């Protein structure tokens, strides 16, 4: 695996090796786990060259402490990527991405960026779109892979690609889970074994919705809110039912696989999000 810290060297290298070969791209913030590796493997299965980036993007955090405390494990990340034979790793410093101005561009991403994460993390999606667009400019991939765990982000990135008229396919990859159902996330590294056990309530509630779609959305919401009230160690921030592509909130079920239920919750001050497509 070749490692680049500066875009000018990465781009020079890509120009020499890609000629006619497809590039698959996986953007990450590091602290890699099996969920990231499944993105890399998806890319490797259909693209000639797979590029992974590790960059903790300051503009997508709403809170400086969250940014500073974001888990980092660069040596382990590099050995995981080498083990699965990722071709190229781009691991820049902030200056290589943002140059002199560390700020988000303002996008017109529309409604898909307004509800749920858009509401609870103002500016977050402008930060994500800014860095993703910069990374796309640098790597110029044919296909980019994003996890369904961050389902709203996946839809926002699709919207970004469409409003910027970029010739690029975005592929969503299924969520990888712990044995108890908890979605794999770099933030899980901030949780103890006990917290991980308790956090399984999130997946249990999502599955409850999946298996009880004969009930109304209103009833399901009430049931889930009560489950969280009974479990004082995990604080529910939101439970929402949305239309999959637009992230419009729904009150009635749409057709099969056109809805999603999304949860955000805190455990030990660590914010976790998860969803299931219904
Ligand atoms: O999902 C993430 O890890 C980040 O939001 C991303 C897409 C790498 C942008 O910083």
C-alpha cells in the first residue's frame, strides 16, 4: 500500500497509474473497524484501484471537544489497510485539505440535509459536503463507497454529486454490527463493555419497528420512547421515520424499502446513530 500525506504527490501518482483504470474511493476519519473494511472490500471487488482517505474533518464537528476527542489509531489503521491490500492511503494534515481557510462552503443541499442530523447538528452537513467535495476533487474517483450506517449522510452525498454535476457513482454499503446488534462505529471505542451491552437497546428498538410494521408509526414512536425512558443509561435524542431518499419525516408507511427508522442516542456522553431501512 502506498501512503501519501500531500495531495500533490497523490495526484501525480494517480495520474501515472490510473490510465483507463477505475478508481474506487472510501473516505474515513480513521479509527478503522470492520465496517470501514467492508467499504474497502466493496471497492476492491469492483474497482481496479482503491484509495482510502483518513482525515478527521474539523468543519463537520459542532463541538470542539468532540473534534479533539475523536478516537485516533493511525498505526492500527495502516496495518488494517495493509492487511486487506488497500492500494493507496491518503492521510493529509488539515492544511493540505483546507489551505488557509478552515471553513465550510455553504451548499444548497435542500431538505435532505435539514431534518434529523441537520437539525441536531447545525452546519454538520455543510462540513461533510465541503470535505467530501474536496476529497472527490483530489482523488477524482469513478465510484465512492459510503456506509448505510450514516444513512442521511449517504443521501446528502448523493445530492451533492447531483447538484455539482459530478460524474461519479455513489454506492451505499450495509451496516456492519457487533454481535449484539450495535452498529460498528469508531465512537464505540469510547464505550466500556458495559456501555456496549446497554447500547444494544438502539438496535433492539430498530428491529422492533421492522417486525411491527402492522402498527402505526405513531404507536411505534411512543413504544420506543417508553423503552428509552425505562433505560436511564441511554438517552434518546430522536426517533424518526423518514422517506428513504428525501429524509422527509413520514406519518404513514410508504412502499416496501422506501422508509427508514433512525435513532440518535447518547450513552456516557457518546452520541450514537443508527437506522434500519424498512
Ligand atoms: O463518515 C465519515 O467518516 C465522515 O463523515 C466522512 C464521510 C469521512 C467525511 O469526513
